[in-house]
C-alpha cells in the first residue's frame, strides 16, 4: 500500500491517481470525503490521503507472532568474573591502544583463574583477530560465553583446543610453536618425545623452527635422537649441528676436544704451548667450523683453534691443566696467542651455561657480550651492563629491550637519563613497547633525569607525563589481580 | 522562560548518549527516563568546535535527582534540566511487559502527533533471536520486533544476553528499535 503512494508521488498525479479502492477498507470514508472536496486540487488531495495513510500505517504496527529461531542459551561459567577494578584497568589499556598492556592484563586474569565480564568479550575477540599470538589467551579469558559467542561469528572462529596435547596435534603453526615452547620449558623430555612422534610429518620450515625451540633445556637425554637424525636439507642440518654442539658428551664436542688437547698443553711454569698442526677431518668442517677467517691478522689454524675453543666447556681446561679457573685464565692471558682466545672462552661459557666461568671472564672484560649475560642472575647482569653502559649505550639498550622482566631501578635510571638526551631516537613509541619492563618506581625519578639542555627539557616533560600514564595503568592491573 | 516554569521532579535514568557532528556543530542527545513518572525525556546540548564543553555533564548509565521542564508539545519529549542535580547509580525500573503494550503506546502518541521522532521505551525480558536472516527481539509472549538496521552493538548485546532474556532500554518508533542499554545482573550496562 505504501509503495502505491510512493509510486504515485514519483509519477505525478497527472499520470496516476489514487482511488478509494486503492486504500484499505477502513479508510474508504475518509478518502471519499477528501476526494469529494472540490476546493482542493489533485495534488493537495493526494497529500491529504498520504498523510492519513502515514498515520494509519504507523498506528497499525504490530509485533510479529513468531518466536524466531531460538538461541541455544550459553552454558554457565565455571570460573569467577574479574573485579570492577580490573575492568577499569582493562578499559584504560584499551583506551591507550597498547597491546603489551592488554596482553599483560589477559595474562594476569588468566593466572588468577578469572574470566572477563560479558560486555568486554567482543572487543577482546576483535583484538585477537589481528593479534594471533594472544588468541589462545583471549579465548581462555572469555570463558564459556566467549566460546558460545564466537560460534556465531565466522571472524572469531579460532580453532580452540583445550588441552596442550590437542593444541600440539591439531593447532595452527603458531599454536604448536607456543605449546612446544611451553612444554620444553617445564618438561623438556616430553617435548622431545612429541617432536619425535610427529617428525616424519613436519616440513622443512617447522623442523627448523622446532629444533630452535629444542635449544631450551638441551641435555644429554636429547643426544640419542639427535644423533640418529639423517637430514637432507642444509638449514635443518645446521640446526641439528647447533644442538649437538651444545651437548658436551656428543661425538662432535668430543672430537673438538681431542684436537684441542693435542694442540694446547701446559708448559713449564705459567707457560702455554700451542701447536698449529691440526689434524682435521671432514666431520669437523661439516659441523660448521670455518676454515677461512675474515680477520687479517690471524692465521687459518689459529682461527680454527679459536672456534674449537669456543665449542668446548671451559671447565675442561681446569682438569687438563690441573688448575682452577683463575689459573687457567692467567695461563691464556699471559700467552701472546693465548690471550686472543679469551673471547672464545666467553663464547664457550655462554654455550655451556657455565655461570661461574662467565662471572670471572666478564669481570675482567671491557667489551659487552649481550648474548651470554642472560646466564647470570638479573642483579649481576645489570651491574655488568651498568659498568659498560657509557661505552656501549646502544648495545646495552638493545640487550635490555630483549629482556622480558622488569629492569632494576639503577640501570633504568641511567638508561632513561641517556634517552632523555636523545629524544628523536627514543620517542613515546619506545616506551609504549617497553612498558612492561619499566619499573613503576621510576615515576618518582623522572624529574631528576631531565636533560640539562633546555631544548630537550620540554620534550622530556611530555614524555615523562606519558610514561606516568603507562605505568599507572600497569600498577592498576597489578593491584586488581593481586 | 522555560527554566522559570515548574517541571517534573523525579529520579531520571540516563539511558544513553548519542553524539552527532555536522558543520562544526556537535549535538549531544541524552535519552532520559523518569523512574516514577515513567516518562521519557530528551536533553540536548550543543557546542561548536573550539568551544569548551558545557558545564552540565550527564553520565550515561547513572541516574540523577532533578527537575525537568518539558518544551511545549502534544507529546512532550524534549526537556531542559533545572539545576542543581545529584548523581546516583542507575536503579531498576518497571518496564512495559511486552511489545503489545509498546505498540499501543505508540498508537496513542501517533494520535496526538503523527509526525514525530523516535523516543525511549523500557521493555522487560527481551531476548535476541534470528528470523528471516535478521536479528529481532522476542518478548515474554513470544512476539518479535525487528532490531534497527545498522545497529552496531549486536555482539555486545548477544554477549550480555547469552541467549537469556534481559530488561532493555530501547530507542525507536513504529517498527524499528535499537537498544540503548540493558539490565544485567541488576546493573545497567550501556550499549
């Protein structure tokens, strides 16, 4: 009926007129009355009828007698909701659009065994669409209602497996990577077993990635399987070699040691005897020992020795020379060629996770070795980094950026003081990314860290304000899930 | 002067706020509902870009004790607030039992003023359901009314409902309604 009115309006009353027969029976008396009124022209009559029709239509609205397709109600939750305080903290993190803080919130909520309130489920699931790494976490925190809701939206259908084994067997590549990493951390043997079982079905890319994960908690127990592998692809072979070279009882490390023992011996007093006649075999070269060096003033044989020294546990020298660490160190240091091998000892200490040797070597070192320092306890790491900061600011900052835990106050202060004087390099973006590593107590120090140059002071004031906001949200999250 | 007239004193629930911007002018629409008078009200605030925001800040999801004076109309809707106000958290109210009561109310209003805009209603125990590939709201008597096309917060609504009925504050007229907020576990949640 209403379409009739629209069509008449479009065509014009000259081409089409309404008659009472066109209208619902209820309106016939009114329509006839209007049409009989000759004081009105055709167009006005039409508008009167349209007006009446409008109100007739509006007033006649009725709901539809149909219960529709009923929704299966969502199952009841098994875990408690998070607190209102936690929700405020989440809203802050979302308002600041900071993924690290949102992730931090999700982890805290998950660790406390709580779930998020229903009205926040859509925004968290939307975030998980673009951020694959938090999908499993987001789904867990959204509880039963999240699973119920996502079954209705194709965008949110992330494959969600409940148990770790399910995740390993049926998960996405990212999921499998995450679960293998988690398991390798706590149950290294189980991780190796799982990988062994699926090895034949893994492709080159997954084999390479998963072998890298095996570096965590590598041990003798992994040796039988590793030594049994017959890989054809060079990338995969390289990863297997990298793992074997971390196991002291492997045949390759033993081979290296054979060569070193015959080349380096203790002479009378504090002297060292180094021979450059090295019996090499093909396996040594295959394992990744290079024969050409890119350094001009070292001979090929010396370079090979250097690499071999970096590939055996430094503690073995103690038994060979029947001396303690300090003496071994002195023996190498006093020798013209030997002292050039000291950096190799540092690499070896890192490779075989010998914290005691590392401590000794780093104490005496004036260079910064970021790769090995994670072996030391956090406080010692920071003391070492602090000592070398003024000479290696960028390297220290890179090392700190890669740490996942919070920085200590002292080193954080030094670093921020330096960053305050380099505002173009260290903008708000940097602090957004590293909010989880900034210690909350630093907010009290920010003013003292202001640069002396007036040109940088205004920028530092703004940056400090921003840092305060970030840390306030982090502290809120901590309090909410205490 | 409207402000000098006596208005309606009540506890007014602030159901939601809609903001539109056109030609540098921002219009804020606050939808209110009288707890005891069961009357809806629309409070408007305008400000131009660059102007500081007006002083009266209403918080959607809360309620206020205030006296409202309506602009003259056959079906009063737009109103102004006589100061001062006190802020409370939003309380429960009685809503209409179902769609039947709502369409009767709408017909009554159309009788007095055929050409008018949408207004808020509170309806009890509505559940979102699917019908003909669209979302509708079903009342306690298994009657359904369509959700307005383009309603942006359908997922939040579904998440809060979980397939169970909720009391809802709606905005609309004739045959299309969109929820402004719902009562969930005794608390009013904005959509």
